[in-house]
C-alpha cells in the first residue's frame, strides 16, 4: 500500500544526516573547533549548508541573478520579513494577496531559506498543499527552477500515484488529498515543521476537511506552523475559525483591465445574436427547443437561474443601441454561443495588440468541442498564426507544460481553460481574457441522493479573478460574454464544496483517520453539511459493506480507505483481485477515474457512436466496451499502429495512455497491499470470463442499479430514487432496440433536466442476488432483506422466487455448518 501513499519517510525523517535531534547540536558545538579542512567539511558539514552553498553558486550565475531579480520584483518580496516574523510568532497565520503576487511560489521558499539560514535546513519539512495536481506539479517545477535545482532535490512534488522527491527534499508540494492520506498513517505529521494550505478561498471539500483535522492537531503539535493562503479577501472567516489567527495581506500589483460586457462586445465587434445563431451553435432546432423548455422548467425550480432571468427582465438596456438591444433579447443564458466566442477571438487576433488569450469555458467537453470548431477556422486554425491549447485538470502533464511556454513571435497563444486557470495557475503572457461566465459545478440533491453536474453561473469573486488574469504583465482586456445585469445578479462567493457534493469518500476517511463520530466531526467544519447528506453517505457506506451497523470501519472499509479511488471503484479493484480477473477490472476502474476515452466529435457523433457500439457486441456494457477498446489498442500498439487504431475508432490516445499508466499504478498498489499474491499469473486466471467481470462490476457499482423493462418500441429504465431515468446517448445501451438483461448497473447518474445514467452494464438476476450489496450486513438475513426490498419495489415475482429459494438454500447450508 505504501508506494501510492505519502508514507515513504524520506520527508518525515532527516534521512540525509541521520538523527534529527543530534544533527543541529552537533553542528553548533563542533563547527568552531573543526580545522579548516575541505575534506572534513565535506564529511561533516550538514546538508543544510551544502544546500546553501549550491544556492550561492546558482545565485551568482547570470541566469540566477535574473531569476533573483524577478523574485525580488514580486509584491510578496516586500513582505518577506513581516511574513516570516508572523510565522515564527504565531502557530497559525492567514495570508491573502492578489493572484500572481507570489504566495505559492515565494512564501514556501522564504520559509525554506530562512530555515536553511538558521541551520535548520536539514530538519525542516515544509508541506504546501494544492487543490489540483497540475498546480502541485507546475509550481514545484517552477520553484525548483527558481532555485537553480532539478525537481526532486530540495523541492519536490507528490500527487496521486505520481511524484518526484528525494532524500533531500525539504519543500514538498502535494495535493490536499495526499496530505490527508499521509495523516492516515501518521496522525501527528511527525517531523513536519510547516504546513501551508493554499487556495483555501476555493473552499474545496478536501481543504475544508483538512482544516478540521489540522485544527485538532495543532494543540498536539505546538511547534508545528500552519499557514493558510487565499487569493481573495475573505481572510476573516479563516482567521476566526482558528481563534483569531493574525492575517497578513500582500498588497498586489496588477495593471488595469478594461472590462467589456456583452452589450459593448456586440457594439464593438458588430456581432448580432439571433436565435439562428443559437441554432447554428448547437446544430439542430430540436436542441434549441429542448433548451427553451429546460430553461422554463429551471426558471420555476432554481432560484439562481431565476435571479438571472429576473435580472435580464429588469435590465435597462437604454444605453445600448437599438441593434444591440434586439440582439441581447436573443441571448440565451443557458448556452454559451461558440460562434460568439469564435467571433470575439477573431476580433482580438485581427485587431488587438499582441498577447495571449485565456478563454474560460465550463468543462472538458466544451473545451474539446470549441477546439474542434476553432481548428477548422481559416484564421484561428492556422498554426502559423495561432497556437491553440487546452488546459484542464486531467490532462497529461507534458501537455500541461505547453501552456506556460511563450509561442514564437507573430503567433498568438489561445488557451481554452476551465476555472482552474482562475487562481491556481498563472500563465504569464495573458493580456486578453474571454469569460463565458459559467463553470461546471457539482451539486448534490440530498433529497433524491443524486449528484448534479450543471454549468452554473460563477460568483462575483470568480468573475473578478478571471478579469484579473488579463492584467498580469501589462494593461489588459476582459470580455465577459454576458450582460452586466447578469453579472450584478451573481452570488458574492461560490457555495463551499462540502455543502454541495456527496460525502462518501470523506466519511470513509473520517472513519479511517479514527476521528470519531462522522456527524460530530463534520459539525466542527467551517460550515457543516446538511445532516441528510451525511446520513446518505453513511448509509451508502453501510450498504457497500465499508461500515458496519455501528458505523465502524469493516475490513473492506479499511482496505478501501487506503486506495486512492472512490469507494465503489476501490471495491471493484479488490473484488477483481479476489476473483482473479484483475486486468479488465483495472481497465474499467482506470477508465472511470480518468475519463471516457471514446471521443464524440460534434459533427461525427453518429460515426463515433457506431464505432463504440462495435466494441460492445452483444455484451450490453459500456464498461466491457472500454475493456475491448483498450485491449485492441494494446494489440495495435504492439504492431506500431496505435494512432491509426485510435483515429479509426474515435478513441483518445492521450486518455488510453493515461489509463495504461494508471493501471500499472493500481497493480503496484494492490501488490504492495498483499491483495494480489506473488504469483501474478493467478490474478488473471478468469480475466476472459465475461460473466465474472460483469459480476465484479456489479459488486462495485451496487446500489447504482436500475430496472429494465423492454417495451415494443422503447425501453423503460427506473431507479428506486428517481423513477424513470434516461441513458446518455453515447452509451452502447442507448441505441439498442432491446436490453436482454433485467438490470443495469451504472457508475454515475447526473441530473440535468431528467436524470441521465452514464456508463452502464447489464446484469442478470442471479448476479444481482449474489454480488449486489453486502452479505455481511445484518447477517445473511439482512442482506437478503435488503435485496428483497429491491425486488418488491420493482415487482419482479420470478426473481422473488429465486430469492426465496436462494435464501432457503443458504439457510440450509448454514444449518449444516
Ligand atoms: O500564488 P500567487 O498567485 O500569489 O502567485 P505565484 O503562483 O507564486 O506566482 C508568482 C509569479 O511567479 C507569477 O506572477 C508568475 O509571474 C511567476 N510564475 C511563473 O513564471 N511560472 C510559474 N509556473 C508560476 C509562477
Ligand atoms: Mg497561488
């Protein structure tokens, strides 16, 4: 289990110089009396000083000088001494400052430098958490470069299943999840001297969780220093959470940014919105109508949407010209007009001064669709004039790096990004920002126990952040693609993630960290989640067998908490190992935790769907289709035709590669944890058995289950919580006339206007009986009773018979025992 977690102790023990306690004392006492011998110095001089002298050499080089100059020009530099004093005098401080002022790259370095200065370089251990992988990686790389070192020397990083750190690493950038994982095995963070929690203003679930744990830890580790960093100015909230911890603000410097809202964008660029533009954007009138209906529905249902609607209705467009007024009245708040974005980009590329453009989109799908559209454009798709890049949390790291590079002269860089480019990464040469005003936000409907993923309006704070990205290097421009009145209706801040997502993984972690009662623990959060959300999560963990009736962690639960994937995927991996069909199961789990490798280009959707359907054959399973596609790709790779294969089958090479590497890491994890035995041939003995794979998928995904009723012309699908549900059109089960299975297990359901299921697999009654749920819950009786509840609900009399005879048979068996 160790290699995937944070546990290797190079960081927590001062491995380079042996005993921590003695090291400093030795140095202090011995140094004056050691004769000036280079050889002696090499042997005895602690690493802290070796690091320092290396730094000096670097700083004297031209490149080093330039870097130093740059670092000194950052706003954080002026505050360096004040910050270090505040850190030494207080256990907790809150630091805020404009994005780009040097919080993430500089402050951890100041601490490291001052520790080295104070001859504590060998014993200090600074951990700086980042909410996202890409920032942990890019920031550590940047900081190592600023220090003239290779990554993995004094500065390293660690993200899920990947990392770069060495014996001498003293400053580690990691994702928040990694630090939580380390707390699993090292509750007191032994040896860690400073914890820096970055981007706390985002109010991510992991960060809010970590803050509760750290708040409890502080009294046990009085010498530990905690630094909270935030981009926006809600520092008081955090300060009061930590009993009035002092706050330090880094006054920032950004250039002025000229702001355009939709009304002046239309004036300026001469673009006219008409309903037909909307139809163009989405291809079909049908979609337009559907959106209109959904809009009307949502207007009734959702307060936020209606705020925007009200704002629009109340808007006073007197100041706009007649033409813009007409145009604005066609603006559809539910869709981002890709044509409008294209138009604005053309305007900038043709008419504006040089400088990179950063476009904020809602998510990966939108980015891909827009990228395809722009690539077909005569100007924007011309690689001699435009460098078009995407930036998204789950992209490969080699790709991520490209967005930081400067393009050749005369080439305009356009980066299509999600909201991750708001605060956590800084692209230096951005002068223009185009903001669609939305972000895909997960929310959670606790009443129906259904997660929702909808593009929602961003907050005013986020809009301000997006705007700010344009004024990094010179005066900039920001194009908000929505009217000013809509902006004014935005909420001030986004709702914390803890209050809007399912809490299963979190609850599992609370249990494995032995933090006591889940609900009591969560009541100590900055803002506590609703009791119903907590109850749902606990119930889920009981159903899958991770917790027993008294909310104690079971053996399965303990194993699950060690695997860096969602509980259901972890359960699938464990079952895959137990039932010796590991290869295909690892592919399924890797696919579900990276993203779908099947591409669905907007204009070739039919072709792409039928390519995917080929992989399913008669298996009625998106998961098995993924396994077949991956296996086909591996064969093609061996024959040097991987790319051709992907091209022909609408598969993403990048995603398949990511799946490949994740699979390898899963395997190491399972092997280390003893779940896969040494004779690794065994673990694939049944990998060809489609039924067994189906069973293991069912074991993992239960209670994600819906009943299938084949009617003459349609198929009705129902879940217990939502009633009738639909399949996403790219599911292999969506286009078939009949599904010859009574049940589908699914990975995810998402409420858009109806509830849609993503990725499903057909299962039979007997598989459901044997693999659905948790046999140990309330004994066999309890298990069967729960399944019986399902059967009753769906009124499956034949299955009820099977159930009764199975129950009888099992009782008989138990009696005989
Ligand atoms: O954390 P904060 O937003 O305050 O700033 P930062 O990430 O520490 O970045 C400080 C400065 O370093 C930025 O203004 C960038 O100019 C530069 N930087 C860079 O050149 N390359 C990076 N990968 C990260 C930062
Ligand atoms: Mg930062």
